[in-house]
C-alpha cells in the first residue's frame, strides 16, 4: 500500500513539475512575443479563424492581411506561436542566424526529411558541403551544352503549334526541364520530351504535389497518427510506389548506384585522358557522401532523387513559364531581349554557351523581375532552435515557427515604389539594385541555407527562354490584371502559361 502511495505521489509531483516548467517556458515565450504587432487573438483559437479557408488563394489573402502590420508580426495558430517577417533587414538577421537552420514541420510531409530541402541543420551542413560541387561553376559550363540540346528538342516540338490559337505550354516546358534535370543531375538520357516516361512522370508528380498540398492546408492532418487514417495517406503511398518502380528504380539501375555504394575502393567517377578531373554531377557526389557516412542501401538514395526532381522540376518549369508569359504580355521587352540575343548569338542555330549566357544581361534582368513578381516559392518557414535577437525591440524565442513572406516583400511599395505590382526589368539596373537592401529580393532564399541550384536555375532559364525567343514570337491575350495567382506549396498561376507562338 505504501509503495502505491509513494508511486502516486511521485507521478503527481512529476506532472505538476512538468506543467509548471511548461507554463514557465510559455510565459517567457509570451513575454518575448508581446512586443510584436498583430491583430487581437481569440482565446484557444488565436488567429486560426483567419485560416479557416485552407486554400492557396485564401492563404495568399491571409498573408497579405498580416503583412499590413509592422514586421515582425505574431500569429497564433491555436496555442502555437508563429512569427511572420516582412522586412528585409529582419530577414537578413533571421537567415544568417545559426538558430534558424531547421525547416518547419511541414517540410517533413514531403518524405525527404534527410535531404537538402528539409534535413535538420546538423545534417544539412555535411550534405551541402558534399553536394556543392555538383552545382558549381565548373560543372555548369558542361551543363550548357546539355541545356541547348534539350531545348533544340523543345523548339522542334513547338513547331506544330506555331500560328495556332493560344494554349497552355506548361507541360511542354515542364517535360523539357525534367529532361534537363535527369541528364545533368543524374547523367541519364531518358528522353522525357519524346517518351511516355515524361508524361507518366509529370502525371505522378502533379498528383503527388496535390496530395501534399492538401495535407499542408489541412491542419488537422498534421499529426502523423491521424493522417495515416486518411485517404490522402493511402494515395501518397501508392503514388510513391508507382514512381519508384517506374522511374527511380530505372535511374538507380542505369547509374549503378548499388554497385558504387558497396564498392570498397575509392570512387573516381571521371577522369579525362589528360588526367584532368571532370566535375562530378549530383548523383556522383551523393554516392560519395553516403559511402562516407557508412550508408550502403540504395533506399537511402531515393529521397535525394525525389527531392531533386520534385523540387527542381516544378520550380524551374513554373519560373520559365512565368518568364515567357511576361515576355508575351510585354512585346517591347520581348523585342529588346531578341535583339540582345541576336547580338550575342548572331547565328540562328548557334548554341548559347555558358559565356554567352553571362552576356545576356537584359534577359537576366527580365528573369529577375519575373521572379520578383512571381517567385516560385512565395514563402518559407523555419523553426528556431534558440532565441534570435532581431533588434533592440524584438527577440524571436526558441521553438517558434518563422514565416518569411517572400511574395509580400517582393511587392512592398516601400521598397519597390508605388508601381511595385508592375513589370519593369529596369528595377534590376545596377544603380537601382544598389539603392535597395540586398534581402529585398530573395527568390532563392539567402544566407547559409540558400538554394543550392541558384546558378543552375539562371543558366537553364536563360538558355531555354533564349532558344524559344530566337525561333518564335510570343503573344497572349492575358494582361497583368487578369492573372489569377495563388500561394500554395509553390506559387501557382491558375491561367497557366496561356500563349500563342508564331515563327520569326
């Protein structure tokens, strides 16, 4: 009897102590959050009522509403605190903090939790160091030829649509970017633009991203033990199984991943006859990293492949489609880009080299202005591992989710002027860039954990857009005020890449 009393007393004391510690921690957190702006919150709900319409369009409107308050803005989703940042200076502090390297819980939904996109900070550092060479300048010079070859297939396939009514070119562009990713990152030529694999891969990716977006915008599905009872979870498992069996396994087999993981010899993937090393691509750097970590299972490679394909393809395709759409809407800008292309690459069938792409300065301004107005990733979320002192007035506490409003910062009239919503490539003239805070424009994030593929994205965009412009004139009935934009996992233009093309 005494034993039971002692045990019960111990349990009660432990619970009381835990509650006391939790309340104490929460009180300290609330004290730090109290200095931040934001609308009044309701008991228990916090600001959750603002997110009751969990759709991309509603989320975009909600973030716009919160961006009207002085940054940082405190948002409570039920009892869980979030801090929204809409100020470039504060953003710089956050993105350079060692206490803000971890991604928020939502990134784990993608099932790539130990990859570059969502790995915890301590894992990410080693991966980033190992994989950096696969997107560095040395290998990008070799990628330029691959980009040109794949774009030649695209422009040839577009001929059947020349002189015909407007249509959505998104899937054509997406199959080309997918073709490029498999050829550059993995060294595999799967002919995604001409084979059934391309259509099948896009269908699976689109279906998978819809399932992920549905969970992302349904807070009640966040707990894994609840989500596993939903139809979405069963659909997710089925899509992943089909994708791995039809696409990923084929890739893993073609590049002999399993054999390279199990070899006991040091891997030297490529050496020219001269003895000069050729830069290694993504899959080669990844295999070296996994071997160094003692990982020999090919299953460890799958999430990294999925991350590269899903994250890289959709963002690249959406960005290039947005650039083409902006050029179609602004014929005077399109003509100036064409004239620049003719000066840099006067021969009609001349490939755009790495050096040529660097000289396409006005086209780069167009790309940047498009990514300002239509960033593929409209917001980012991180979770703090420790306190972050923003300035003398504000400190973001540990274990708090930070939402970074890229879309809102990119259209802030205080930064970009009264015509912030207008398309104007001159925003990126050197003199204008020098006047702005460097974190006023961050389509690829910034700081230590920025996007590893930034240079890759600019190069592939310039070569694809340039290849299309040299052969075709772009037209559209869409105007800026008719664009229907929503912010989900990625920014989405509901109108699609609706254009007509004609031969030059």
